[in-house]
C-alpha cells in the first residue's frame, strides 16, 4: 500500500465512494426485512423492500414463452436475493455513491421447449438501473429479450452479463464468492479465515504456485501494487502486449499506466474468460476502460491469456466482460483499508468470504445512522457547544436576547459568526459548517439519496433539525422524490417546511418532483398540499414544459392545469425548441442503434 494507506488502482474518491456505498446503499433494515420475506417464500415482498420494481407477470410469461419457461423462472425467483443484487451492482463513483445509470444486468437466460409454436424461444431475466445519477435509486426486474445482445451470445458495453455469476444474486450459489474472488478453500486473499488481516511477514515473497489460490492472488496483486504490471500479469499466466498503439492525433494512451490503474483480479481472469467461451458468448472479451482505451483479453494457443490495450474502435462489437468478473472484490479492498469491518458486510457476503467466522452476536450488516452528538464551535473567542434537542432546534449557549439581537443584525444585512453562523448555514445551506455537523448533514442527505426512509426518520427522531438545507440549497422536501413521501410529507409540513423553498437552481420541491422522476402520487400530494403551479426554474422552464420535455404522460394532468391556469408561464424559447425537436424526429428515418 502507499504511504497514505491507499491501494493503487483504488483512487481516493473511489475509496470514499465505496465506503459510503457499503454504509448507506443497502441499509441493515432492508437486508433484514428482505431476507425475512425471501425465507418465507415471498420473493415479491423481498423485491418491494429492496426497492426493486417487478415489471412482468408469470402468467403472461407462461402464455408468451411457455409453461416450462415460467416454471423455471419462478424457481429462480424463489432464490433471488434483491438486496444482494443491490449490494453488487455497478456504481457511478467519481465521488458519488449512486448506481451506474442506464445499465442492463442480465441474470439468466431461458429457452422455450415449446417448438413449432408462434412464440419467442429465448428470454432473459434482467435488471435495469435508473436513468439519473441523482434520481430515485429504484431498479427494475424485467423478463424478455435484451437489446444489447450480440449474435454470438455476448453483450455490448451497456450490459453486464451475470449469467455465469449466480453467486451475485442466487441464494443457492452465494458460497461461490470465496472462489470467484480468488480465495482458497477457507480464506480470501489477504485475510485469515477469522477475517483478521495477514501480517506483512505472512504475505508471499515469491510465486507460491497454483496450489494456494489465495496466496497466488496475493502475489499477483502485490506485484501490481509495486508497479510491476508485466510481472503481475505473468504471475497469473497472462502474456501482456503493452506496446503503445500507433495512433495519430493528440491522444496517446500509455498501456502500462492504463493497466496499472485497473483493479484487476489477475488470477480470476483466465477462469472467467474460459467460462464465457464455454458458454458460447464469444472468443475474446473487452474490459471497458475510459472513453478511448479498452483492454482486450483472449486465450493463447499454448494456454493462458493474451492481454492488449487497444483503442476502443478496434474492439467495437466484441462482448464486454462484466466488471464483477474482472475486478478485485471491493469489499476485500475496503477491509484492507480499514473502511469496512467484517460484521458490516452483507451477511451473505460475510458468510461466503469467512465461512469459519461465527455470526455476530448482535445485528449484522451495515451500521445504522450515526445519531447526532454535540459539536464544539469557535464563537466570540471561546469554544461553545451546540447540539440538537427534541423538536429539532439547534441549542446554543446564548440567551434569548442575544439570539434576538443576532436575528435583527442579520435582517439588516449584518454578518453573523460563531454559533449563529452555524445556525444560519444549517437552515440555508449557504456557508461552512464544522466538520462534525457537515458529516451529520451529509449522512441525512446520502441516506435520502438511497431511499432510506427509516434511516432518515431515525435521524429526525433523534433530534436532527428538519429545516436543514444541503450545500445545493435543497431541503428535505426537495428530496421526497427519493423517499416514501406518504410518511415524510405530512411530518415535514407539520414542522413548517416551505413548499416554495428554492434550491440553488431555483427549483421548488414540486418542480424537482416533476423534473427528477418523482412519482405521480408525490406530485399529486404536493399539489394537494398547496404547492404553486406558476413556478419556473433558473432556466425559465415551467412545470408544463418539464412534463413535455421529459415525456411524462403520467403527469399529463399537471401539464393541463398549468397550461389552463398559467398559459404565459415559462420561456417561449423552450416551446420553440421542443417543437423543432418533435419535427426533427418525426422526419428522421429509423436507423439501427450504434454499437457504442
């Protein structure tokens, strides 16, 4: 590891993102409730708890694909673990914690045995991720053909093929994770069977050979971390051609740097590639890199693999290897960094990686919300302690008269400092907060981002002031599109939150709900609560124009009301632009989708 304790090819922003993912994205209550439903045979209930929308009906599949497909699919769904899928799904990262957008994850393929009938012969159980990075983190479970499938059976860059990775979603196969992450019979790389890290003197100093899979994975990873990329690949039987490609123009990739910055599970690459070839999914496979450069892997004639770094145009149309099959397991990397404790892993992940480790005596899974604690603030040359108290107000060691004087000063445009500046920043989002209070605010909004309504409620019950604004000026009303509004909206309105509050983009909560994929029920509830309809955002879009721009027929009622009651709201330039777009696409002939 580097001097900062970070793993090469695991960037600092990615470390932070993945730590927060493991803490917030799949909360403990979700795992517990989904598990209870699954073990009771209620796979639909488990999906509902894990924010997975089921888009098909088994009876329709029986009619369309045959009883044999419907029966096989239902058998798999009884063992489907939606909370585990959410745990393993690809992420946007780059400092974010939300799901990678517009991706398809193929779980299984089903072939109909009903020959000669007018019906599809092949269908896939698959998941689609949300369209917006900052939108609701609900995923959809679907059945049917997958648009991105290649003729040879592989998939393109917008699809992750998990058909050979049932350990990521099927309760019958979760124990396979130990082997698939490069582990041996009883331990994963870099850890003992009891989850304690290996000491520096216990790590291999030479190639241990194929008899100890975990040690061999450690050896290849250690070489990679030391910067000896070629030797790391050779230790896993991979012949790497890292010669720079001859390419004209300003962009020139450095193959060594590109591979060095990729968190490869070296010893797992050949088994995964061989498995894909045996399944008929292609002959060579791509590890998608940046916007221009990809890694391509193919079997060597004498055994092993050949690795090259190429321009993406050179492998256009080739099947893409899913990230879950080529990268080191993030959970183990985070444990090496001290960012995740074994008891905070998803229980099925912990049981697979450390089969000899006894189950925790208490609750298992990611930790719950960090309840607010008093925070010290520098104020008037002294240290004051501020804290939330029942009712959600920030308590400060200042008299009512002092607070009234500061409010008057602020009303006349004066600058406030110390405790009063903290109070102002908390309720406006404008300014800086002490690190501890900033962490409390961030936890509240990140839990909201992941749809963790119970976690948000727990923080509010503990006294966190609901009038909080984040750094972009959003109030809790602005993030109701991400949460259960039926529970939270009445409570927030009772606390006096403003339905017309504006964020930094000049958007009201109703505007955000319409613009950022809020449900029809939420929009109706905000309208019923008295939200204004004649609002525009910072770009002069009206609510009616938002409904039209994002093609939301479910909000047709809102567009009709706005156009009838406020016909002059919104910039006419937006209407002209949308008219031009409609005319363009009406005249555009159908064309096949581009591969990339």
